[in-house]
C-alpha cells in the first residue's frame, strides 16, 4: 500500500467536513479548490496531527488554538468577516454532531495513510 499525500488527504477531510456541514444545515465552507490558504493550511496541519496520533479532542483543541491565534473568538454564529465561531469552546461543551466532525476528520486522515494510490 502507498501513502497518499497529505494534500490529497486534507482535501478528502475538508470535503467530508462540507458533507457534514450540509447534513447539519450549516453554512458550507468553500470547496477545497476555492478554499483560502488560511483554511487549507490548518487542514494540512490537522492531517499531520491525526497521523501522529492526535484524537478527536486533541484535533479540536489544536483547531481552536489555530483559530484563536488568527483572531477568531467564540460567538453565537459562524461569521468569517467578524471571525466568530460557536465551536470555539472546550471539546466537552460541543454538541455531539460537532464532535463527530473531529472523529470523521481523524478517521479519514488515518485511513489516508493506508489507501491504495
């Protein structure tokens, strides 16, 4: 088996997240090809973190730290211009549907290491 590139795996994780966003009726992130660097780079970092063994909670904590370092704060709604996001909370405070995004991300990132190319 051949390891998929981090970029391919990050794209798969990003698009899976978009599917979950759609199912939850959330504002969709742009498709991977249209996503800005500030969205793509943390996704790539998340893939590497998942491959290094970070679990869902650790992935969420890393995501929060990255968002906060870039000026994002907790808010009742996701607003890219105002840089607010309702998921900027402790992992245990997330609704189960939001926790599943991190579980799905980690599973895809890990599976990407073993998929045939």
